[in-house]
C-alpha cells in the first residue's frame, strides 16, 4: 500500500497541468493564443458555449469549469491537418450563420433551452443524413469535431477519472468480477 | 588485454542482445555490449511511466508535427505522445521501400524489449518440421527437442505467466501463475470447449509479465502501461532482467551511441577479430576486439552489418556465400479479425488493467484439416466493457448525457489474427549505397510483399474470426481486413537463416555464420521459417543455447 501511495505522490509531483498560453480580452474572457490557426474571441466563445451545452455545469462541474474548451482548441490547433482545419473553420462560420438565421442572435446569447433544442435538432438531422466529423460538409465537420473533442476532454479529465469513475494509476490487482449497478439505459 | 579488447562483443541490447550479454558474462567472459542509440536507465528514464492520462497535453494522441516528423511510424499505433522517445527517428535513419515495408524500430539501450507485446509462446515440433514437409525453403537444422530445455531455461529467468493448457499445438512452458480471464472470456472459453471439443482452443495469453515477485522485480500491478517502461520491473526487458544480471557479474561493459559498421574479418584465421564502431555522437571510429561476436542488432540491422563486413572477400558481405544473405524476409501478417458485442453481463465488471488478453492457437492445416494455402494463424483478443454509454439517442447533450457517459458501456469482444508468412527467396533486403543515413552510412532497401499463400490465409483469418465469435454467442459481429503489408507485425524474421548446408543458409544449427565460426547471429535474422507464434521467446532460447555452445567451443579452442 505504501508503495502505491508513494508512486501516486510522485506522479502528482512530476505532473503539472499543461495550460495553453492565454490572455484576457477586453470583455474579460480568456483568449487562447493558437499556433496554427487563428480564432478570434467570438469564435472561441462559440466553441466554449457549444462545449458547455454538451457538458453543462449541473450539480457537478461543466465544460468551462473543467477547462475543456481550452483542450478542444489545443487539439484543433495541433492535431488536425491544414485541410481539416480549414474545413472546420469554414464550418464554424456556417454554424454561426445557421444559428443567426434561425434566432437572429449569436449562439452565446441563446437561452440554455434554445441551445439544447438547437443542438438536439442539429444532431438528429445529421444522424438521419448519416453525417459525422468525416463528412465533406463543413458544418458537420465542425460540430462533430467539437463534440468529439469535448467528450474526449471530459472523459479523460482528472475530475472525471478521479471523481466520476474508478481510476487508479496503480491498480495492483485484476479482479475479474466486480458487481456493478445495472445500466440505466439497458 | 588492451583497452579495446574483450572476450566477447554483443552487438545490440534488445531482447536477444540482453540475453547474449547475460549468458556470456555469467560464464565469465569479459563482454562489451554495443548499442547504437542512447542509454535508457531502468526506472529513472521511464519519464512518462507515472503520468496519469490527463497529464499528457494531447491525452496521448498524435499531433501534426509528430506525423510530419515520423513518416513511417505514423502508419500505425506506435506513433503516439506517450512513448515517442522509444521509437527510432525515421528521418535520421531512413530506408528505401521498393515495396512498402513498415519498419518500426527502437534505437536505444533495451531496444524494443521496452515496447514489446510480451506474448511468449513456444513453438511446437511441427513448426520446425513444416519446411521439410512442405518442401519450402530449407529445413530447420534443429527440432523442438533441441530447444526444449532452453525454452524452460529462459522462461524461468524471464518470468512468463501462463496456464498449463496441455495443448499439442502450443507446448506448455515453465510458467508463473496465469492471469485471469474476465467473466465474459471465461464463458466464451467454456463455449469453445463445447463447440470445438479441443480442435480449437481459447486460452489466457502467456505473457512476460511476472505474476509473483521474482529476482528483485515486483509482480505486475495491472497498470497496462508497459510500453512506457515499468517502474516495478514487472515485464521482461533488458533493463528489468538481463542487464542487471549481466552487470552483477562485473564482466559487462555497455557502450551506447555505438553504431557497429562492420565485423572485422581475418581471412587467415577465417574468423572475426572484432568490430568497427562509429560513435553516433562524435562520428569518431573505433575498433573493438574479441574472441567471439554475437550479432543481435534486430533482424535486418544484423544482416546490414553482415552485408557491410568482409566485402573484400565476398562483395555482398559476410555470410553471403550462400546467396541467401538478405533473402527470405518474414513477419507476421495481421490487421485482420473480427469484433462484436456481448449481450448481458451488465451487472458485472472487472477492476485493474490486465496487460494481456486471450489466445487462440493455430488449428488450420493440422490434424487432417486441409486448406487452399499452407501453414496457419493464431488470434489474440479479449473481452472488455466499453467506456461510456454511447448509442443513447435521446441523451446526446446536456446534463442527462453527462450522466450517461459515466455509465459503463456494453461488453465487447474482439480477436485479431497473426498469420505465418512463408520464407520467399525473392522477398529480400539489399544495401542501397545511393541513400545515406544521418551518419553517411548506406541504408537498407526493402523488396518484399505478402503473396498468394498469405492472401488466401487472410480470407480464412477474417471469416473464421466471425464464425468463431458468432458460435461463441457474440452479436453484431463485424470483420476487418486491411493493410496487407509486411513489417506491421513488428516481428521481423529471416535474412540470415539457419540451415543444414552452407550452400543454402547463412548460419548453422548453432547460429554460427558458416563463413566465420566465431560470429553468432541469434535474433530474428536467424529464423528459417516464421510459424505464427510471437517470436521473441524463441530468440531468447536460441540465444541462450548458442551462448552456451559458444563458450564450450571457446574452452575447447574450437573457435
């Protein structure tokens, strides 16, 4: 047991959260400096608000609390090729325009209900048309990339892995049968 | 003894080089182990081993920068953020692909013993006999009985966990207690018994992860982070096992940054007298001398060294008099299998990350089975529960979705094949002197491909996977078959094969180069055929056997 605690402490010492360089804009929002793509603060806000709608603050922290938008931006900046980045940026504009044409407002200014119903409608029509992040249509490429990275960010975050599920760096054992509560959805 | 003179030289520090160094030093030989890359110190240099997933900036993924920097490594899973430093730099060490060959290398102390898959299977007697029986290539000069005691010897030291399954196709070893199957795998194993009545088996993987403490190494902690280096020394690597044993004798010198450019051949004695080394950091050239040389530079680099040696006598290099040096490139072909979902078991989970899976040993072309190809394949796989509740249509965003992703998903089961590749003379590597690496050295050109026998086998590998999973009760089974290219198994074999006749083989039955009896090649290069089992355990056994023989011969003044 001591050994495991020692290892864990070592990990805590060695690892620091890697944060992107950022600064505050005129409205007091954090703007992330990206290396390979340019996103102004409205565009960054849009991504953050979509992420927050997917993983909202409830009785537990939401996307913004957990800095998931920063991770999404980092992934967009570092892990997508030029062609995909261009398509995603194009899709961001298209997404924005679609919201405006429907509500005459920016996504960030919609109520939570409006945001949720918009995204739900968007997802169901995309699913009907079988569109996903590899889709040639830029608006879907944009949305599904943001969603995929948001969920990935959440499910691999320290908060999720230590507070929501059981994760140990050093399990020390393999129990072949652990009873669990039945799936709610099953 | 001058400063650069030793009893033995070992070229390479991976799985087989580590074994050569251990055996030779324990038998009293002053030995220098030459490694082309940097040093990696056990535990201290496993810089990512104790990081949690969220501590990696891209959570383990690959960036565009990495993809640009590693044009070969990017072709499969090895390109990732967590252990990038363990893979050779593609740009510093290029090679030529006349035909596509995915070559994933580890250039550092420990070599790929740090990143290997650890699955450890003995060959059965029929594996050594099939070339003769099929009239393919040449006959192995040895049989299972020649290697049996050495398998046991290396298993007891390396620490192989496994179950004594009593299968004729897959001989039992001297095992540590096996890892466990999870609840779904246990049921599938039972169904296999009912359906196939022993003609096909479904067993727990035999892996070089220790399950009880052993030689100052801590038993496996079920982290499944082996390829970052194990702070517990729980899996076999040069660093965790053979290197400390060799160092403890006081007879070992390790020299990193030492690219062996040639073996120095003495035409009067018809033996090697040493090696020439290019220091990878300073570009200075050195010579080291010894009575015996073990070549363990990884299959194709071992052959590269032979090709560059004694060219004044044999233009194509030491061991080329047979016309077989560089020929018979082999690997295991993979990326073919099936997966599906398992209904039920939703109140059952497991805890811990088992660095192992299940194994289905070969059954094709055995016991009366006859296909439109020869040889066969095995499968590795396992069952696990999917991470979070996808497929929850009405909960795609928002608070309910956030709750749903914390739920355990459904059970899934998958198996992937490892197929035997035949030794074709025309599948070869050659030296390309027009292309140079970072150090100005000529590089290897690959001209090898899967042929009809392998491609026919792949159809069975795909269809059988589906058939067996469905028979075992797995639902929604999908199959896949992609990337029919050599190299991806990272099981490079052949190019300096063992044989019974110097006219048709490079090495004799003791892994000695026919043309220089004090030069031993005991890594994948020596393989006469490939079987379908993961090969490293066989390299270990061949190396221990050859080292024992070398020292005996040395004592008798025969070499």
